[in-house]
C-alpha cells in the first residue's frame, strides 16, 4: 500500500473526465467543492477550515462567488445561520 498523492488522484480524475469528453479538472475546484459540501451538511466553519487545511480565511472569499446560487437553499434554515452570516453580503 502507498499514499495516494494529489498528482495520482488528479491523473485518475482527469482520465475519467477525458473519457466522457469533459475538460480536465483543477484540484482547487475540487477543494472548494468539498468545502461547500461540508458546509451544506452543517459542518462548522472552524472544522471545515481544519479538514481542508486552510491556513487562513481565504476560502470565505471563494464562497462569496457561490452565495447567489446557494441563497435559495440556505435562507431560513437554522443549521445554515453561521454559513449565511459568512457568505451573505450585509444589507445597507
């Protein structure tokens, strides 16, 4: 057994993507996608930050890009209160 490296993982993912005529994927996109998935399942920001090995709060900037898409699914759901507070722009 050996550790699965990022390059081996991406090679496998991109081989699968190419076989179905998709563009190659970037590791960063998968990382942000996993972050969103954890948050949508109610995992706390602090926990997601540790799981994703984020050294700063920069991942929050990426989440702003998805706020409009996610808003209808998140608003009014108590479990997403912390998530809403981070990604939703304040009303002036």
